[in-house]
């Protein structure tokens, strides 16, 4: 539209001032605030537009966290593993192979876990993988408890939507936010944009990209819903014994809904969740967000009725359990940071002196092996006092598909929080932070990093023994073709 309204100038009250302002309480932002407090920061504000923490994990019902281990080593640790250590004390809150079982090739255990997607490795030799299913409402509670443990350092602002950075030249000085109390401002020494969509960095003048490659998972949106009264074990038995019917079921559900959708297991046998993939959607587009919400709700009764009719042994007593309170957003704006990650970083096992996370991922190029994520991938170009962890981190339109999942949001968020705390404590800019100090604190926070004498040498032995996952036929093909077109991956 070409018609404009000129907003009158007004004075905006300053709500507060702090050392570190984290905007967004999802997996990245919550982790950033907790990590900063544990690294010694004492004046942190965590701002979240909803009334709970966790973002897609708790509000979008992305209730499975995949590929936390590789062979027999737990690579994704730190705050991500702490979620499940804490939830494991609550009966039924988590489900997945335990840390003492990862890497096992016991055929009996493999058979027991193969009904749960990603709990068994994709490539031979098949082995158990630390992939965890969890109850989102229990995680909401636990994430609150983690914040309350640091109430002396972290002030939480729920129902507050950070909308605009306060800029002085190329420096971010704070954020303007909207709430029921009206428009107000917060000044901060360091701002962490953990909005997931780059709501803040996109207004600073730093370079960024939009959407992902149309052939990837990241170019889709979702509205997850859950079904109660099911018997997942019987559904898995049905799929195993009727593979042709199972394949046809997937097609029929897609035809009914008008977009791809499929029931997936949860932390309990009598509840499953229905993930869906609305293609070519931008989660910063009002139109795309609205259509995702309404189209999913418009068709979910038809999908549920068809499941009852087609697989009665598992879905005869099924009912709509609930609908996720927020849309599942996958990709929109992406930072073009000081380093842009590409598929080459998996195919050639890139090493970085500023590595802040070393994660096993869902990428098939290296058999889901660990990849190093550098600090520069959350550091914007041309802008000071700003860090950008989470699903909008700096990656090209293919690599983002392997980096915008919950573990990478937690890992980069944890690193951002530590870096912000170190920068404030040392009186430096985040661009000039002492990266060795950041890495040492991350290691203290149970984050294994490569080539570090303080980390269990078994980690390096694992990746070297298995050639960083680059021995598979898939990896060999990718390397041989020099990744001329890695959209197929």
C-alpha cells in the first residue's frame, strides 16, 4: 500500500536500564539469560511476548529434540541436557534413550526404540541416539523454575513485545517494546536478539537474508495439534506390518489437509502430536501466519476422522487433545553475520578458533556427526552491542535447515549469554570479547568444545575414529560432486 500515516512525535518513558537485555524467551533467549546469570552477570532483563518461556518447544509443541548424541558420546550438553535431567525427575515427562544407552547396537534395544523417530541412527551400523520426547507443559514449569533460581540477577517481563532497537549511529543502546502498559523503552549495555525472526537486527542496518531454499523443511510453517486416546505401539505395529497401507496413509492425509501432515510419537503412548508442513510460508508474513493457523484448524477434524476410520486398532478412541497455543515458525529472516555457515562446514569438518558449540545435527552429509558453530555466526556485521543467537543465526538457505532446531537455539543462546556476561564484566564490546574466556566458561557450564585440553579427550577420539562422519556413501558423493547442488541433501 502507498498510503501512509505519519505518527506524531512523542516522548517514550524509559521503563528500565540493565546490563544485558534478552529479547525473546524461547530456547535461545531463555538459555542466554540463564547462562549470563551463571557466568556472573547481575543485571539481566528477559523479555517475552507470551506468558511463558520456551517458544516453539513449549508453545509450538515441537516436543521432540533430536540427535543429541553421536555414536557413544553426548555432544549436545549444557543447558539442553539440563532440561531433560531436570524433567527426568517428573514421572512421564520425558521419553528417550538414556545417556547410559547411547551408541548401543544391542538388537533388542534397537527394536524396542525404533518406534520412536530418530531414537535409532539412520545409517548402519544402527545405534541408539539421544533423542528426547517431552511434555511441553512440564517444560514450561521447569523453565520458570530455572529463572526463579536466578531471581537476584534476572528480571522477567512477560507479555512484552520488543519491536524496535534504539540506535545511536551503529550502536544498539536498547529496545522499544509494546505491552498493555503502552510503548516504553529499556536501555542496555548489550542486547541479545533472540526473537527467532530477527525482529530487531533487521532494523539495525546489518545485512540479512530472507526465507530458506524452497525445497527445504525451513521454508514451511506449522500449527501442531495433539491427539489423545491413541495407542502408539499398535499404530507402529500396523505400520510395520502394512508398509504399503502406511505409505498410502501419508498420501491420503496430505490430500485431506491440503498440506503434508503426519502423526508422530510423544512422551506417552496414549498421546501423539500431528506435525505439518505448509510449503513456501514466511513466518514474518501476516498472510502466511494467518493461513497456517486457520487452514490447520479447518482440516484437523477431517484428518482425525480419517485416522479413526483407517487405523481403528490405534485410533478408535482418539480425540482432539489440544492445539498448540502458538504457530510453529521455522525460518524467515536470517542474519548475514561475520561468518555464514554452509553445507561445506559439514562436508569438510570446518574447524573454528572461535567455536562456541559443537553439535551433532540432523544433517545426512556427515551421518549426523558434530559440526562446529563459530561465535561469528551470531555476531552481526557493522553493528555493535548486539548478539543474534537462535534459529535466525548466520547460515545460507540450505545450512539453516540443520541449524534452526531447538538444540542449536539452546547452544547458541547459551554462548551468547556467556559472551554478553564476559563483555560486560570486562568492559569490552561483544565484538572484542575474550573468546578464550567465553569458551572456558562454556566448558564450566558442561558444554564440550573441540581441541580443548579441559574437555574429555574421548570426544576428539570419537570424531577422529569415525572420520567426522565423512566415511558414509552419502558424504563421499557430496564431496565428490563438490556440493555443486546440495539442495538434495
